[in-house]
C-alpha cells in the first residue's frame, strides 16, 4: 500500500547541502517629533558614516515618506542574517538609539525581510557611438 514502510530497506541517504544564504533586507519606519527633523537627519547621516565601514552591509538608504514628511524610512540590505546581527550589536547603532529618543515620536516600525527574488541586472547596452 502507498503509505507502508518497506521492511529491511535501507533509507536513501539525504544529500548534504550547505545552508542557503539569503539577502536580508530591513525597512525601518521612523516617525519624527515636530521640529526635530534636522536633528534626526543629522544623527542618521552620522550613523550611516559608521555603517558604511561595516562588512556585509550592501545598502543603507535614508528616505522621506512623500505623503507624510514627518516619517523617515531606512532601507537596509545585508549579505545574510549574521551580518544583521553584528550590525545590531555595534556601538554606533546602540549610541544612535540612545540619542534617537530625543527625536523619535514613538518606537520605530521595523520589518526584517528575506529576499526571495530580484530583477536581473539589465545587460549593458552597446555605446551608440561605437561602430
């Protein structure tokens, strides 16, 4: 029958594969207190200077919500979850969150995402001036 085990049959060995590493993205939405936007942007830019030196950080961008100018959005990308964990323990990130209490209007809304797919890079187009 279909669900029966065969007696005496050796189990098929499973192929050992290294664990898949997926790119990890973080989207952090920060609501800024009224009148505190310049301080918030300055602090985040200072943080970004340090983050630029971290190994495995692929992207770290600061954006403003076009519909709600009191909201800043950080879009981050890491080579793997281990890199994100290391980033979360850095002294400069810890110091940033201490300072952020002065300008954040509530806790950040944070999404940690695992990449499933991405658009392929477009093929380079030949230069029109080349014969």
